[in-house]
């Protein structure tokens, strides 16, 4: 049974504190004991916290605190700020413990009793109740009693309160998520995380109007959980949120509507924004049981990691208290990069409420099984399923493995790997039971909800083929959904979905003649591209995590699935290189839409093909731009020296650039914080400052080559571009073709950047593909989509060319000197080593093309706007 320990602090630091300690069993009104004591005035404690707060703000990390201007700090100033912050934090910890360990006899009774309670049971939580804001701001985790027991959660609460109506959460948990102003911050990450939570009914308001917020809060069904992310601050003890780019509101402005939400059962508010104490005070006054907030300005990466960890632990069945505690501990892994991250998350709760936990589903949920912790009953079910599967495989053919396995991160529709809205989850459940009509209906509803989801379209194609009992050929695509390294929680689907859109579009074209897809989906603009008469195309999706071990596991799984005749993948050279031997061993040809490292052609030994150019093509494009377009003979390079792609790019670029008379300043050194983009210690401020010794910034361009999102390199590249702020011209590889690049560029100097890409929408050799993709997906697609589409078209052509398709026949067809097909990027042919003949390459730059908008976009350099 959980025990609750309550420490009431009445008074102020300037006048002294009357303290009362009491303890009881949770869910019991019987108080087991009470002690009282006093603490002397300590005005210098509040002043020291204010000093620490000032130094913390001087660190200059991009935060969600609006209207705080970022200053241009030199490296020495930044180091001094860090030093001052550390020193002040140490002084704060010493002074706080000196005060709390005051030798007054009555308070010593409290600390001894607290130590005894902590020693007698670990199943307890500490609630500190006070109405003084200075006491509420103190970092109570520094108290030595707490530090000796880091597994015990702490929360804050008021002295005065009205009894809150705590109710047990029920499935589906109703969540209202407000994503406010995203100026200079990334809120898409929060959206991805929330959409991955199982068993919820989720409503998003993205940069809403005041009226939209008010109407949503008054929803008659009520909400269980309210989430806000964006800019916020506390002014005159009031919380202020920015709900869109122009409107900021105090919670007092929404008091009536929040009161209605509270009355209708709102249980938890999560404020993933800055300086949230004022917000917490107002929400607590409405008797909302739990408010989770950030005590100070919070950097984007800290907000993302905290939310991902919190929802993971909470949705696993942990209490709100333990979920926040565990998520705070997870932040320790990034405190070297974001000092004092663990200080930020706080729980403010109503004192009388019990512990709140996530509801347990009445039936085992397939996705909870895959992602959320393998509870005992699921382990038993898994063991039974695997035992039966092993017997079945052994009895038939040990090499063949065609049975779908839940939790293996490969799926034809029986498991959702990407975003998990309700209709798609229901479809997967139906398909896993071979109830294809119901699965098709659910997938059509999912497509109606989100016609931009390629995973839905692929599973719909597959389900229709199964429901028709049609003849089909099978290929696979291995894509990198990005996951948290520790908890294997989906954190981003964007790169994977770009690739899947190309495959889904090509698959749909292949199946148009054997189904009523065109009518059901309203896609008459697509042109059929059949494999053969009444022969369809089925696609297996595999998630390689962008991690070598997972990529090898998926390669083994796909290789042992005999019906798979070809693979589109992998995207990153870092994943293709370690999996090639596996595919070769099983004679399974692969076609990569993204792996550009030159060595892969040799290692592939006839089974590796690519629709993307090699690094030598991309490097030559960049070198020629530097030498011939902007006439720069000196360059500073940043890349990941451990990545096969970036290292291959560097070798090619260095040879081309130096042969033409160019000079590279200080080559990249592994783990060097001033050059290695993959280093966890990468210092963009120091990297830019170090270049001043070489003269005029305009004469020293930067070449930035992030890897395929297999490390911190891309995030560090964005930081470097932002820190550069237009000083040095920048050239970059394909990885910089990203909306985040545009968001960190100075609007006044967008043309200071040029990026080499294999394809661009406005320079497409096949405008029909661009137009069809725009209509199908409702947006302009990027190069990953075009190249994955082409890889799928290549396999379709190879399968069409065989009377009795096989893996070896597919490989031989692709390797034939007369093989040719037409795709999004033009004519596709292969060299004997699998490299593409005459591959396309385009240089793009950011420009403001719409005079009525401040937005910038990437456009081909030779076709501006």
C-alpha cells in the first residue's frame, strides 16, 4: 500500500516557516502521525535562486519562453555562463541543505522522522504543501533526504484547496492537445509522440483561435487530459500562453471554459512549455487533480525527451508521480548538453487526491504488446504463439517463414508501425484475424481521416488483394522509423513516410486494374502500371530503426520470407552496408533509394542496385558550385567520420576540390566538438567562433554533410546553420533538404545556402509524377518519395518481365544490360555494378517566392521561383 508523506510549510522565507509533517496510508483518512517544527528566515536563499535563474537563462539554449531575445554570445561568454551557473547551483544546494538541516530541535525531529519513513518503505511519495511562490520555486530534489532516496517521487501542492473530483481513467482516454505558437521551436515532435499513445481519443488544435480553444474546452463529453505545447511565461504571477503566432492569453481569459472542463472531469494537465508555475497556480485553483509543468524555460530537445518518456511510463500503467520521476531521470542522459534539464519538470497536485494511473485494457492490445513493456500475460501469450510457430515452420520448411508475427516490426497490415489513429489500429486487429472486409472498411475510414498516410494505403492494397484471393507478387521496403534508443518508442515517422509514399503510389498504380481502388479512393488521375493480367503487388513494410542491429534483424526476417522477391531499401548507407551479406546469402536483390556510399556497389556483388546517385556525383555537384559559381577556394567541412555515407562523400569531395586548387581548413576529427557533427559534445558556437582566425567569414564557406539520421549529426547541422546566422555561405548534402533547415535560416539571408539533391519537384524530368503525387498526397513530395517510387517501379518492371518470377530471375533481369524503365526521376538504367547510369542531380537554394508571405522554400538554383 502506498504511503503519503506530507510536509506543510506555512509562512515565507523572509519571516520564517512553521512546518508540519504528517504521514498516512493512501486511500485512508487515518493520519498515522504528526510532528511540528520551525525553520528560521532565509532571505538569501530566494536571492541565490534568482541568481542561478539568471545564469541559467544566460546559457542561451533555444527555449519555449516567448519574447526573450537571443543574444550573440561569444564562446568565452558562454563558458563563463556555464561556470557561473554551476557555481551558483552548488551554492544553492549547500545553502538549502544548511537551512533544512538547521539545528533547531523541533525541525530535527521532522528530518529524523522523514529519514525513518524513507528507510522503512520505498513505496511512498512526498507532497510538499506551501502557498509561498519562493518555496515552490526551490529545487527540492537537492535536499539530501531526497537525494539519498532518488526513487521516491516529490510533488508540490497548495495549503488551501477544495476537494478535487478524482476519477479513474477509462479507455479510450480523451485527450485535448493544443499546439500553440511554434515560432523557432518544433512542435511536430509532440504531435508524433501523442499520436503514438495507445487507447486514446485524441483531438488536436494547431495554432487555434481563442474561440476554437474555448469551444473545445466546453466539449460535452469532457476531457481526461489537457496537453499544451508552445510558448508560455509567467507575468505578475499569472500564466500566459501563446495559442498562435499573434494571440496570447492568460488562463484568466479562459477561466470560465477551463472551469467547465474541470467540472466535466479533467484530471491531468501537461504543460510542455516554459515557466509554467503561473499556469499551474491557476489550474490548481480550478481543483484539477494533477498539473505537470516546467519550472523554467525549456529547450526543445528537453521538452521532446521528457514528453516521450513521460507518456511511455504513464501509459505502461505507472502513476503520474512515478512517470514524471522516471522521465526526469531519463533527462540525465542529456544534461551534459542541456544543463539542469532534470530540474525542470514538476508536479503540482491537489492535496486530497489519490494516485492516478493509466487504465488497463480489458483485452491484450497488440500495439501495447509491441511497444509498451511486455507485461507478464503478454509474455505468456508470446511464448505460446512462438512455440506454435516454431513447430509449424519446422514441420514445413525451415527456410520459409511466411506467417505474420506480431511485434517483429514487419507488417503487411496486421501490425501498425507508424502513426496509430483508431481506425488504423482497428484495421490491424481485423487483418491479424484475417477479417479482410472489416479491415478494408477500417482502412478506408482511416484514409478518409488522413489521406496523407502511406502506411494506410499500402495496407489497404494488401487487404484488397487478400480479400479477392487474387494472385500477387510480393516485395518489401525497409524504412527507418525513428525510435527512442532506450525504450524503443516511436519518436518520428517523417523520413519513413516520405519513402513509403513513393512505394504506396507505385503499388496502387500496379493494382488499379484488378480492384476498385480508383473509385473507392477517388484517384482517377493515377495511371495503371500492372505487373500482368490479374496479378497484383503486395508490399511488406519493415522498420529498421536506423540501427544496425535492427536492420540486420529485418534483413534476416525478409530474406527468410520466401515470397519476398525484392527489397526497396535500405535508406542510409550505414544500414545497407551491414545487411548486404545477408541479402546476398539468400539471393535477394535490393534497390536503395537513399544509400549513396560508393563501396556498396562492390560489396553488393550484383545484388545491390540504387536509384540514387553515388556520393561522387553529389560531391562533384557541391565542389563545382563552390569553385565555379561562388568562386570559393577555401572551405571548412563538417560531417560524421563514422558514417559510410559521409566518409565516402568526404573522400570524393576532397579529391575533386583539391585537384581543382581548393583547400580544406582543418579536417574533421572524430569526437572533436568543433567538427564532428555526430559528437554529443558538438559545439556550434565554438565551431563558428574558431573560424574567425581565418579571416572574412564571407570568404570561408561551410560544407555540412549530415548522415541519414543515424546519429546526432542532422540535429547538430541545424544548430550549426542557426548559429552561423548567414555569416558564412553554406553548401550541403541532401540531408539538409529539410523543413527544419528553412526554419533556422535567417529570413534576411536565405540565399546563403545551397544544397545538392537528387531530385526536386520543380525540376522533375517526369512532371506527370509530380502532379499525380501532389493530387494523391495533398502536398509537394520530396526526393525520398520520388526515388522510392522509382525503386518500386524498377521491381515492378523486373517482375513483369518474368513468366515465373523468382529472386534469381529478378536479379538477372535488373543486371541485364538492356534493362530500362521510366520513373519519377527520368530514365532508369544500371551500370554492371548496380550504380545508376546518368543519375540526376539538382542544386537548390531557399528563396522567398511569394511576395505576400514571409515563408521561404527550396527552389532549383537555375529555376528561381
